[in-house]
C-alpha cells in the first residue's frame, strides 16, 4: 500500500497542502492532472527525493516519512528515464543488484530474466545513447524492477512516444501489471492510459486529490 | 538569383566577423612565429642544459602538479555543494570564492605574505620564500578557477541521475562515486589540465610570496623575469618556448577529453 496523509510540500513559490490518497496493496494507481499541478512533486516525495513540510508517507504498514530513498524499496522511473550514459543497458539493469552486492552470476541471471520479460534481450549490450524513446523506457523500467521492489513509481512513461511505440509499451505495462505483484503510482495525462491500466484513478486539481 | 538588401546585410555581418576574428588569429600566430624564429634550436638545448633552468623547470612541473591536484580536491566538493544544494548565504559564498580571480595577482601575493606572517614562527619560516610558498600561491589563484570549472561540469549533469541511483539502493556518496563521477570525469580531466597550465604560468603571487631565488624558489615564469631583467633575451625566449610547448600539450589534452562532456545530453 502507498498512502499519503495530509502531505504538505513547498518548493520555491509552488506549494501543495493536505494531499491524501491511498493505493491499496498490489494495485495500479494512476495520478492525473494538468501540467505543472504538482504530480511529479508528489511522486518525488513518495520516493523520498523531496523534503515534505508536514504529513506522512506510509508504505505498507510502515511510516516511511523520514526514510532515505534507498530504504523505501521503490523502483522509480523518471520521465526522462535517466539511464546512466556511461553504462550499457545490461549494466544499468544490473546496477541496483551490484549496489546490493549480488554475485555476478546471480546478477546476470536476474538481468536476463528482466530482459526476457520486457523483450529487450537484444539491447543489453548497447549504450542508452543509441536507444529509441520506447527502448529507453523499457530499459529504465527493467532497471527499476531488477531488485524486485515492493513499489513502483512511473512518471509519464508514455508521454514522449509516438502512437505505435505507445501501444507496444502499453502492452508491456499490462504484462508487468499481470505478472509482477507491485503497488504502482503511475503519473499520466492520458485518459486512455488511466482507464486501461488504473485500478484506482487519482485526479489532482486545484491542489486537492479526488479518487475514482 | 536576386540578392536582396537583407542578404547584403547578412554577408556584411559575416564578413565583418570573419575580419575581426582573423585579426586576432593572425596576431596570435605572429606571436608564436616570433618566439620560434628568435633563437636557434641548438641554443635551446644549451639553455635547457643549464642547472638553474633545469631546476626551475622541475620545480614548475612539480609545483603545478601538486597545486592542480590540491585545487581539484577542494574544488570538487565546493562545486558539488554549490550545484546540488541551496542554502542561505549561497551567493555571498560564491562571491567570496570568486575574489582570487578578480584580485590583482600582486595583491594575492601580498595578502598571503601578511597571512603567513601571523602564523606561528616555525610555520611562517617554513613557508615564506620557500618552495611551499610557490605551491600555496598557485593553489590560492587556481582553486578559484577550478571551482568555476567544476561547477560548470556538475551543472551539465542532471541531478536526477543521482536521485534515481539513490532509489536503486545507493547512498548519496555511492551515487556520487558510481554515477556522477564517471559522467563528469572528462570534465574533471579538463579542469585539472587547465588548472595545471594556469599554475605553470602563475607569476605575480609567487614573486611576492616566494621570491625569485635561484635554485630555491625559481620557477619558469620567474626565470623569464630574471633573464629579461639582466638582458638575456635569448635565454628568456628559450624558457618561453619550453612553456609554450607544455601549454600546447595541455591544450591538446583538453580538446581531446573535453569532447566527452556533452555525452549525457544525448540521453
């Protein structure tokens, strides 16, 4: 479960107050709202990347408000993917495993498993610089899922793709939803995306959240 | 094809810019030609064989290397903090860090002299007019440049890479070492070489703070000064040529490794 209780965030002149929502265990929550309304700010706060003034972030049964990002067990995929350009796709996906001191064989097997699930086996030896938008998104999702996180945060994963690529990635996200038990917070502008993937739809409007 | 008035303006502007640029380019080439044609190569060998000049060359290379490493060791954390954190008084800190750049070199030397006069006598004697003074004078000036360069280098890398690394299991230190450092390495190599070249050419603060004692605190720049002041123009030019060769080598390294800086922008 991902729960936000009366979250107040201030960054520069922008502020959000009393943001509350709950995404039940293993459900896919969609957060929608206009550009600049603070969706990414909320997502970053859930991931522990942004300081909050008051309120609580509950992950499962634990109050994770003061937790370091590494203690939250969240796989995070930012809008621009932020794949590490000095590493290959394989090294990117293996990164969280290497940080956790996995042995080379085990890490390689896990990367192979993730690549198989996402259909990116052929990309493993390539540099992120030479990938298309859709391939980058898949590699970034693979990296976020590699360490089997309990929670997944996706920041507009389909926004920069053309229609054909979007459909491919849609299918892949539906596959992930069915095959992996992970509680997800997914930001999007698209109503179709929300209806196809969302178990719960949260709409951020005028600094408040309505749940559908 | 009809040439309109707008086209004529475009061509005029381009021609003017080319002309102005060419003046400076030709001027720089003329400077180098003058230096290289002033003395014969065999004279250069003779000069480099002199004990004083060899000492100055060794001290210059040694002190510049130590100074560049020390400057970078200070500039990397400062550049990181200034680009990754916001805090009260940040602009005041930035302004103070820029002071050594805008201060006249002689004033830097004088200030160092006054500061070290206030230190315990043992330390003061060990530093002033000794080799450590050469290194400290170089570090004082080049660290400010190093901070400017490292800031620019860190600003080119989106903080999101480190943020993602932290969600993937890294501490901030691990994110710095494993994710940020490999991306900024070409920029840091450029920063090191530029600081090294700047240290090699430092003169004013060294003259005031370390003096220009032969076989003691004499570096290449002070050698040029000492030889000129005694009328040995050939020797001064020979030393200048050595410095030009080293500076050219630095320029080559910077151009070779500086190219890697924008790799991340493509992602």
